[in-house]
C-alpha cells in the first residue's frame, strides 16, 4: 500500500541551528513528493516538490529537501532556523493508484526557540 | 490576487441541521478538492473534482456531498451533520488534473457540531 510517514510529531530546534523534518514514503513507480507548510490559523502553502532530476530541491523561505531513493526518504531541511519557521509541516506523495491524488503524512510540528 | 476562498470560516451548528460550506477559486483551475484535518491524522480527502460535473470520492466521503456545476465553485454539503464531523475543513485547487503540481488551499473552515 502507498503511504507517507512523518515519524516525529514535533521537532524542537534552537534559532540559528540547522533543522530537519523527516519524511519517508512507500509508493510504486517514480515518486512525486511534496512539502507543504501550515502557519497557525492559515491554510496550507506549497513549499517545494521533487518530480525528477537533482536530488536536492530548493523551495520557498530558504527550505530545501533531499530525495533519497535508496532510503525512500524526502527530508526537509534548512541551514539556519528562524522563529518564524515555527509551523506545521506536511509531506505528501502522489498516488498513481488513486487517480493521482495526494497521500498526506500526519504532519510534524516544528518549534523554533529563540 | 489568486486565491481560494471559503465561507464561513467558523461554524457552530447542531446535529442534523443541513449546512453548506462554499469554496470558490479565481485561477480557472480544473481540479478542486475538499479535505478535513484532524489532530494526529493529517489531511484526509473527502471528495475531489477533476472538472465541471466530474466528482469522485476521496478517503472519507461518508456524510458529505459535493457538486461542481461551475468551474470556480465546489461547495461541500453536510445533509445531516453529526458530532464526528467536527473538524477543520480545507478546500484546495490546482491546474491540470493528470499532473499533481502545486495545490492552492483556502483558509479553512472550523466546524463544530453539537
């Protein structure tokens, strides 16, 4: 079965430190992978996607994600965290089996402490 | 400004009283979708529409109805709401039904059914 896992409910990082939010997936075929961010009381916003090509994908707000096919992972990263990065982050993968709908992870709450 | 709008943003109702949550997008997107967000469960798709007059069930369609009579509008109807439908609801849209690219989300509707 196709699935997405975000193994951490919450990640705490000090401001200025690098951050990583983890995502692993299980799909048949080539994965299309996405990260979205949800700020408090807002809808989700697209951050970045991996379709094909370079394994390191750059997105909005200084975020990047690394696609690792052998580990079936797509971890979200940022070299230096800001307090304003505090939000809920969702990983998603395209599901070819269900008419190209997205399968969503449960979300990871990122807290950046000053 | 390109956007997805939802109304109302907050709604408290009683069991069994029919309600409609409206969703409208101004980007001429073919694809629209409804999700519900519950703590620890991430986003779960309720219904989606690939184009006008074309709708399909998502993962959790029970108790919901939708219609797509116009390209810009995709209302969510709860004919007889129950307390287990208390949730945060998001509408989303995107272009090109066959390609899962960036989705645009509305601001959300927080529904409480007592």
